[in-house]
C-alpha cells in the first residue's frame, strides 16, 4: 500500500471516528425540572452525587456555577435548540440562563437530601430582582427621553458622571440598574460642560444620544467609559442613566 493510499484511509477513519463520537455524545434535552434532576441522578457517579449532597446548599450551587452550571446553560438553555426546557422556565417567569441553572442544582441538592424543592419559594427572589431591574430600566428610559426633548441643538449643558478610581486610574462610568440615584462628589466625580451639536437615536426612539463638544472638564485626567477625552473633543453621550442639567 502506497503512502498516499495510507493517508487517504487514515483521513476516512478520522472522519468516521469524529462522526460516530459526535453521535454518541448527542445531548438529550430535558423538558422540565424533574427531567433535569433525573439526568444528573442517572449520569453523575455516586461519588459526585455524594460530594454534592454533603455540601451546604448555597456552596454546592455556587461551586458548580462555572462547571456543570455552564454546561447546563450552554447545552440546555442557550442556542438554537428544542425550546421545551426553556419554555418550562419562561412560563414560571424565569428567563436568565444563570437563574435556570441555579434552580436546577438547588433542586437537585434538595432532592438528594430528601427536602422539598419549594419551587415557588425559589423563583420569587429571581422574579423580584428582575422586576426591580425592569422598573429601573423603564424609569431611566423615561428620564432619558425627557432630557432629549428638553434640550435642543446649540444648548449649553452640564453633565455629571460618577468616577471609579483604581490605582490612581480615573474612569467615569454610568451605573447599571437597579442604581438610579447617586450623590455627586465634586472632589472625585466628573463634571463636563459643553454644547449640544447633534441629537439622535439608534434603533429605538428611547435609545437617545447627544453629540457634545466638550468645553471644560473639572478633572482632565479622567477617561469616560475607558476612553480618553479632552477639551475640544466631540463626543457621543447616551442619555440612558446620564445626569444632565
């Protein structure tokens, strides 16, 4: 057999091996929480189950967040796949992949320890948290649109931004929800004065922006969202979460 023919047979063998392996490891998706719990009871070794069972519930779930938890999120929740499992949680008001994986392993831990799963008690804190985020986001959008409509091109404005300081590095940021109120500290935070030269929105009429020519900074050694700025720059500012006067 020539070297060339040997290479061809080897290539075909590798393709077959890869294909067969892929078929053997095909993921079977659970349709609900009970099937998800059963999957791990049947597929984990006794040692894995016992180790998980004997840990404190919170520690057990947290320890798996970037291991088995990520596997659940990547193989059962995210991507283009059968939606029965995700729809099961969506119908409960749970949408975040991290929340889904946490509920799966909390429920598994309680099952192994012969405790009630108390699914409703589990999901309420997640629903409360996301409601606060949603309400905050809607409030920020309303404030942003009000600000957008209140000013016109050519107006002078003052922008206030909180500053994170780390090892003398100063970075002006916008706080995420649920933070909506904060107190400006003139010794630490950034105050920008400028003039509006353009108003626009992107994709959605509530996603509004001002393009501002910067006329002064109370601290020139400050980046804005990790981007260097100086007097005279023309910069786009999202009004979502931005304090403007």
